[in-house]
C-alpha cells in the first residue's frame, strides 16, 4: 500500500541507520515501485482527461507476478459559450474506478486497446498529458513520468548532436558513423518506416465482439494476445466486473481498467475502504474489502499471467 510520502520519517530512519543521503532517498521511495507503472501517458491513449487523482494504490507481487492496483478518477473540463455569449465550464468524469496492471507472459512490440465503449483512434495514437494532470499525480508516478520526459529530451539532444557531427561528411562516412553509434536498426528512412496507426480488430468469438471494441497497431499481434483461450478467460474476468472494462496491452504489460463510476461527477463505489466506526472484531465489516481485493488478485490466476504458456 502506498501511503503519503513522509520526508521526516525517512530522514529519521536514515540518521538512525547511518545511511546518509542515499539512505534518505531509499527510505523516501522505499517499496514505491514495481517493474511496471500505472503511467498516465498510457491511460491517455484511451481516456480524455486534464486531471487525474489517486485515492489508494497498492503495489507488490502475487503468484510471482508484479502487479499494481490503483483507485483512479480522471476528469476533463469543457468550456461552452451560451446564447448570451458568456463562457461556462463543466467538469465531466471520464473514468472512475480501479486500474489493475501486471506483467504479461508474452512479449509484444505493438499496442492493443480494448474497450466496452467506442475507441478514439486519434487519441490512442497521440495521447496528451497536460500540466494539470501531471500536477495531480502521486509523486512517485510524476517522477516516473518526468524521467520518461527527461529520457526523451536526452534522446532529442543526442540526435541533434549526431546531425551536427554529420556535417561535411560524405554519404558513406555518415552511414558508417550512424552504424557505429546506433546500429543497423536506425538506418531506415522516412520512406520505409511504417507509420504507427490503429486499426479495428475483429475476432472470431461473436460474444466477445458484441461486448468489446478492439483496435491495435498490429493485427497479427492482437491475435497473438487474444487467442481463443485468452478470450474465454478474459470474458470470465469481464463477467465478474459487469463487463465495464477497458484494457491496454503495451510494453509487455496489461492494464485493465474497471469502470465503476457513472455519469456527471458521480462516484458510485469507493474501493479498499474499511469502515472506521464499526467493530474491528466483526469479520463481516471487512467482507467487501476482502471480496474486492480477492477479485482483483484473481485476475492473475484467471488470465494465467503466472504461467509461461500460450495465452
């Protein structure tokens, strides 16, 4: 479980253990990460939002599979001009529920998106993260996202430096320099590089196609993930959550979004809450929490993410 960061507590433990500044940062970010991350830039491929808020977040392993679970709400603001010419703002909830993410047991390079609702392919191809959304992230997630931006900036600078170093070189010398620095994979020209774009994917299972929309950057890879057996297992998960699911398959991770919100600024379910003013000795008071958490952990076994088998 990810509590709010406590710098004073981290400082106390670093001094007590005599671990110095390195120990301070280690304590500050201790157990805050797994090998995956519920990154808003991934969610932005599916959801429209300019603000993202976290309520609870749980990270760890289940059945030797890295998992993250977070209660998340995303909202966006729409500005309209009425008949009198006055501007009015309205805030809408695009998602309110839980995001479950885990490592897949198959490798894939493309991106596949599933939704019980229509999918905006333009948003999927060009996700947008605004400053307001970054500001509302949990600190650990904001730092992770910031590192990706920093890596991108470093890569852009590297390309600019390379372009400068190619000035005055013959084509043969330039090619040799690029091969030495980047390898053969970077020698593709704009003409033979394939543009990343999403296409609708239609699978053989009629019940599955009635319940969900599916699109992918790679038709073959989408079928590599959504085999007949995997579709059957995914439908079992969907049935438990009333079919209100989205899913994103990217970077060998799966993100399953369980939508429990409804309508305009309405929060239907508060996950992972235990009643404070009821008896701690009555197990019934914990039943909803246990049932919810058990269903989420059951995704690993149902989808067989802990087994190195065909999906």
